[in-house]
C-alpha cells in the first residue's frame, strides 16, 4: 500500500469516528446547507513537504471553491503548536486560507462561527 492509500484509509477512519464538534459542524455545512457551498471533511491535501517529496495534510473541513480550510482544535492541539504553525505556513504558501475554531466554540457559539465563515466565504 502506498503512502496516499495509507492516508486515505486514515482519513476514512476519521470520517467514521468524528469528534462531537466535527459532527456538529458537519451537520450544519454538509450537502451545501451553508450558503450553498460544498464542504468536504477530512480532506487530503498533498504538498511537497519539507522532508519528503510526498507528504500529505488532512484538513478537518475544506471548501474547494474558496480554498478554505477549517480546522477544529481539540485538546491535542495544545501539544502540537509548532507542528500546526509549520503546517499553516506551508498551506498558506499554497494559497489556502485557514480558519481555526476550538471545539468549544463550535459546540457553544455557532453564531460566531457562522459570522466568521460567512466573512471568509465572501472573500
């Protein structure tokens, strides 16, 4: 199995076992429910990487039309701040826009999430 197939299987597993915040977000954006835009979840993005010629990132959610990546940050992200920073720099060099929300924001403050998404999609 090549590296892409491994990442694809991993992403599929993540889709089958979403966090509560991912499930909540997905229910609000799937099937073009949010401003008619198509969102994907656990979307694989290939990049050159800084260590190998074949590297991949998995975006929590992605809107292709706007090259918009939405990341939902749970507790794990407090332990991988440097990795997230490097990842964002690479993705921004590839002309993606990244928005980060905490799980708590998604579960408890959808109005703010909605406003920030609307703003990002209008650009």
